[in-house]
């Protein structure tokens, strides 16, 4: 019996922690499941959930960036008080916030570049919009 495509959601496996034998075994198991019609080629692999972050981990990630609390909170788009509460252990980052912290931890310089580039494009669009409004105002 074939399984509907919408049921073929597989939690991402951590292949880096698996031995070569385990990786091959997983591949063969999936191949057999596909041959039996239990697994379609439209399988969606979901990333594993964002990690739960302790206060020391949040502090370590911020320290890795070299940013102050205020600047780092700005990059995360959270109030400084929220970041402080994570670092004091009073609160824990929610799933989306934890994912962003995980991404920052992986490559802080690249995340900073992406955010700054996006902000630069936004400033450029706002400037163009303001020029257009001024031109429209003069034309009237």
C-alpha cells in the first residue's frame, strides 16, 4: 500500500555522527521502502529542532560575535532586556530565536554580512522611494 506524499516527512538524520556502515544501511533501508511503495521520491527532510540553549551557551555565542548585548540584541531583533534574561537564565530563547542563535554560532561573520547587506538594500529602497515622492511633489 502506497503512503500519501504528505505523510512522507522524515526527521533529518545526523549523518555526521553516523558511521559509514550506518549511513549505507540507512540508504539501503530507504531504497527497500521505496521499492515496496512505502516511501515516495517526494520525501521532505525536515531539519532537526533548534537546540535548547543554556544561559552559558547564549553568552558564548554572543562573545563569539564580539558584540555588546545591545548590538547583538539588535541583530537578533529582540529587546536588550530579553537577551539579558536569556544570559541570566531567567528565560530561554524560543524555537525561532534558538535557531537564529544556532545560525549565528555556526558563522557569525557571515550572518552579520547578510543582515548588513539586507539593511543596506532597505536603506537604498527607502532613499529611492523618498526621491520618487519628492519628484512627484514637484511635478504637481
